[in-house]
């Protein structure tokens, strides 16, 4: 077998749906193994078995990466895709830390292998790419949120520093409290009501912050994300021109196949 034929065989294996499904199943198995190791009783009793299962999984992932690298046109073509770089780094890091004393780092890289499911499943990959496209457009909203937080933090510290020093004792404590408020985590009973018993101005402060922060600015984030995801989905959908070109390409392949059969028939008759 020539190198080109071997390369084509690797490319066919890498693109095979059964091969992809097997890798996804093994990634999920890897996640289960790492999860079981968090239970001391299971880890102590089956430490050897879990170790060898993980070693076999790592070898399989190494082989899978090698198949994909060989199946690519070149190394440059393989590493041109950021998802391929991500997969390679995760597997390579797992290999480098095998047998090292940094057990926690090794376990982190092992659980990070689960993220490879994103790079393998096309629908998840499209979703993550769409979310990454939203990052530049969220810059202005982040600046608005930072200004909003800072203004309310300074006001809150000046108003409630002596009343509730645990929540508003300093600027950084107030910022943490505001973060709790914007998540709507027991903001009324845990923070507002005790201060409201001391001063009625707390009602205006907290209600205005919740209305503007939680219901307006956070919804701006959601709106930007949804809009960019829809745009990314529209870009991924084939245009009518693409569909026509695909149909023409399919017809050309069928014509070539028919001509090849005719040539073979003529050669057989001769």
C-alpha cells in the first residue's frame, strides 16, 4: 500500500460516522471514570482497574489523533483548524503528565478530554463557534455594566457602610454584594430587608439596581447572544447558488461514472 492510499484510508476512517460515534462513547466513558475516582471508597478499591482503563483510553485517543493527522493533507492543514489544535493539546498534555507528581493537574487534563465531545459533534461545534462570535459585540455592554456596577458600589458603600458592614463595608465587598443581587440570590431576605429596617432609602436603591441590572442589562447580553447565534446559523445554511453548484457537481460525478462504465464495457468487448 502506497502512502497516498494509506493517507486516504486514514481520512476515510476519520470521517466515518461509526468511528466518530465510538470516540464520543469513549469520551463519555472517560468522564465516568474520572467521576468515579472522586469517590474515595471506589478509588481505593478499584484503583488499579481504573488506572488501566484510563491508560487504554489514552492510547486510543492517541491513535485517533494520529489517524486524523495522517488523514489530513498536511500538518499545516490539520493545525489550521482550531478544534484540531484543541484536541491535540488536550491529548498531548495528558501524555506529558502521565506518571508525574502533579496528580491534580493530570486529573484536570483527563476531565478536560470531555470537552473534545464539542469538537467532534458538529452541532455543538457550531454552537460554540457562534458563542465565540458574540464576544467582540459584547464589549460595549461589558463597559456599560462595569460603569453601572461602579456607580452603585460607590453609592451603596457611602449609604450603608455603617448599617451593614458585612455587605457594604468597603468598595470590593459592595461589588461582591451587587454581584449577588444581580443573580437574584436571596437579595431581598438576605440583604435588603435588614437594611430596610434601618433606612427607607434602601428600597429605592435595591429596586432600581434590580430593575436596571438584572432585567435590562442582563437581557441585553441575552439579546446579543441570540442575535449572533441566529446570524451564525444563517451563514452556515447553504445559499441557492451553493445548492445549484452542489447539484451540478453531483450530475457531473454521475456522468463521469457512466462514461467510465461505457469505457470499461468497450474495453471488455475488444
